C-alpha cells in the first residue's frame, strides 16, 4: 500500500505539505549521516618540505601517526635525484637546483617503517642517500 501511494504521488499532483515533509525528512537523514559517518576530510594532513643534496635527504626521518596524509614537497639543492618509497609504488624524478620540485602524497594507513631512497645515480655517495617514514599507532608505538 505504501508503494502504491508513492507511485500515485509521483504521477499526479500532490499536497505541497507532503513534499515539504518529505524534503525535511531527507534533509534530517542526510544531516545525521554526515554527523555519524567518518568524514573523508577528517584525516590529519602534514606537509613536509624536503631537500635532496650531497647524498642525503633532509629530513631523513619523518614520524607520523597512522591515518595521516603526508605531503612531501621535494626539491634538490644540487643535481637531479630520484625519490622512491620502497614497496609503495612511488618513484619520481627530482629536478636539479632551481628547476622546480616534486610533490608526493603518502597515506600512512599501516603502522611500520617505509624506506625512501634516491633512485637516480647521483654520484659516489648515492647508496647512502636514504631515509624513512615511520608510521606509529595512536599510542605512539611504531613497528620494529
């Protein structure tokens, strides 16, 4: 019977008060869903300016709580470098000095240590050019 009433109202003229009540119910349900559901924008966001030069990244270790969206803005102070987060599918070229910067967005979903390294041969100390993103739980503990 309710199904029939809805169908009848959609095909003919209906009482304006019914439409207003329906819209108020929809608005109330929508507001409740927005309040009760976790917001997509509720993740903490952290921006880190990183410099690549002379066989190091500065900072070389970044600590964030799980759930953080980390935005790394990386620029070089000398030659071209690469930036790879091992096992995360991130591998970008960092242009040489005064040629711009690259931005990496890393979502810290799981507790752990994520190694990053230079992925472009940049000189004799290339193999030492690495660092880590350390993702810790809410209590501040990180994976071993």
